[in-house]
């Protein structure tokens, strides 16, 4: 899965490994099944525990407002600010966004923040971009929800231009203009990985051509071979993964449960993921919101019994 020019990027190489399925945690690192927001306690300790357990990544969501119709505040804190804080608490785990709502943010700001995080984390940062699925947020930014797909494409191109070229020139319809007289600083120390989180209003063809990887949502396992086949046709060997609500049953022999979330005992889950690894899934990002057992217990069991099997 790892291809130039990202093969020497520490964060990328941690998450996307050849013929391997790795795991990440979608922040926060705790379950909160009965509330809209988490407690956000001991997240520094849990982040280090996830790192020690062998998780490849921590993913942060971009949720500026409380929207009761969605019922989830994510990790509450701004993802770029929180990424810097988490980086100071850890040493090797990749930290990514899942994903920055590109149509609602100025791409100059995103580029500046992402390049700064790349430098400050020694290239452990992965920039995940999305178009957002909360239409209620768009009026607060005075942006038309119907423009999100076009704005996503333009923001992606501007971020890429600013982080990869010196004194660039670029005309945009929805954002600013670059006339070759200004240069963004700092530049990333290496190529900055940019991945799509969700469809972002784009075709699979566009995603496969322009994004370094694609993290979609959990879907019917029976459709997975077709999904990956379609992705391969457009993206070649670029990685595919998915995110899912998740709960690890304390009974290791509990059966696999599929539906609105992914759950079960470690034995059934391990066999399930071994099959998906062989089908071409490169990364699974786990959202712990539905989980009722302590996160520290889940991290220990997952790191002792599941991750080693997938890496063998």
C-alpha cells in the first residue's frame, strides 16, 4: 500500500503498511453511549495507552457546534488545536483529522495549520478532509450547502498548491487568489498526506485520482469486494479503509454483531478482520461512543489479542 513519495512519512507508514490491516481510534478515547458529549477525562493517559497497545492512529473530528439531531460532539475540542496537544502527549502514534470540513474553512488556514503540525509532530500528522454531513452548520458560515462538493475540490487543490509549491499562482472561485508574490511558511518537511474521509460529494474516480487514501464508512461486508474493486480501478494501490462505531464485548467468545455498529468478542472480530485484510482493507478507525466498558480495558485486550494477529 505504501507508495512514493509518502513511503518515508512516519505517520503514513504507521497507518498504511503493505498487506497489513492497522487500527485507529476516532476521538475521544472513551465510550459515552447515553450522552451527546464525552467526559474527556484522562485522554492523555489513554492516548499513550493506545500507542503502547499498537494502535496506529488517533483521528479527530471537526464538530464546531452542538447539533442535537446528530447526538455526538466528537472530541469537543478543535481538531487542529487538539492534535497539537495530543502530539505533545505521545511519541510515535499518527495523529490525523477525520476530517476537516474543507468547504467551511479557509484553505490557507488549513494549509498553515497542517504544515505546522507536520513540523511539530515530526511528520506524524495526516490531513483528512471531508465535506461535512451537517447541513445545519453551513448557514452559520454563510456558505451554501449545495456548493460543498465544488468547494471541497477547490480547497484540496489550494492546500496542495500552498504546501508543495513556492510562490504559487492560483485562481479560485470560492476562496482567494494567489499571484506569486507570497509563499506559505512553514512548508511540510515531507509530502503532506491528504486523505478523503467519506465521499466528500465526489465520485470514486475523482477520489482515486486526487486523494492519497480513502476512509469511508462501515458497510455490508458482502459489498466490500466490489467497493474495493471499484476503488482499485480508479486509485490503483492507494489505501482503502473505513470507520465504524465499535464495542469490544468482554466475552472473548461473543458472536460478531453487524448493523449500525461493529461489535463482538475478540475471537470473532479477529477472524472477521483477517478476512477483510485479505480482501484489501488497509485501516479500520474505531469510534468507541457505544462502548460501555472502560476504554483502558478495551485498549489492553485489543492490543494483546487482536493487533498481534493482524500484524502477523
